[in-house]
């Protein structure tokens, strides 16, 4: 069994994060999520308890395909407890397919940030394990690495949903900035090509010499080898 944990700050209020959680699919980073359905939802005192099933596209390395039997889609169960009094929201997610190959259990805790009540502190934890003899450690590590690999994109996708719901102007600014940056980079690229061509036409010999010298710099390793030969 392998364990991994990471804390992140979500720059939205706790109530906004809870609302956005139920709307987080689809988003630009969730192309692998195919379906989601509520299996059970009930209220116990001041707590809302929900159970959902989510189907995702699975991707496994070639050395694991013989264990999966060609299964590509994976079903996971997501259980959550929303405590309105304590202002906590905890989710538990586990796979129900291919448990004989690998089990992945995730726990996410969303709480009001004690250092800044205007945002949310989220603790994400993962337990990855496998019972396949001889491959258990490798498969467990693969589960952790895949989780780490997708960690940033998952966080960005959720943040995109929150921005769409509660701060749509920031998305417009972001898109505008990206468009402007692309235009600037394109113009700089053209100017660089023009500048290079003008120099080549005006100073053909000097330009060739400069390029030649630039392409063959004296690497520190050459100096090291030279000094070693000299000492011998």
C-alpha cells in the first residue's frame, strides 16, 4: 500500500466550493469522465450524505493489460458528507472495477482556511494498493504517479468551474490575455526573422562568422579534459 497527500488552497468561499463541487463535470480537464449518477442522498441531522457512481475512461500501461482483460472504462463510488454546522465537506472515492489489479482510495477534506476564512483549505489523500504477487509494489506506485500526474489538471478543472459560476469576468480576462500573448509572440517571431535576414544581407561575412562561433562554443567539459591531460 502506498500513501500520498497534498494540501491546496481554493480561492473561493466554502459555500461556493460546495456548490461548485456538484457542478464540476464537465470541465476542460474532465474529458475522461463519461457519466455520473446519484445512487443515494439523505439528510441526517445537519448533515447531507450522498453516494454517487462515476464512470471514467481508464488508461493502463501495456504491462498491466493482461491483468485487466481489456477493460477500458472504470466505475468509481463517491461518498460525501456535508456538515453545515461544522462547515466541513469530506468526500471518499474508490474504484469498484479491477480491484483485484489495483485499489485506489481517495479522501478529500474541504474546510474553511483557519488562516484566511475567505478561502478553503483542501486536503487530498490517496491510498494505492495491489494484491498481484510480484507486481504489487510496481502497480501501487503506478497508481500514485498517475494521481500525481493528474493532480494539477484536476485542480485547474475544478477552479475553472468555480470561476465560471462565481467569477466569470476572470475567465474573459484570462482568454483575452492568452490571445494577446499569442499575437505578441507571433509578431516577435516575425521581427526576429526579419532582423536576421537584414543582418545576413548587410553583413554576410561577419554574420557567418558569428553564427559559426555561436554554434561551436567551448564546453566546460573540453577544458576539464584538457587540464586532465596536461596534469598527466
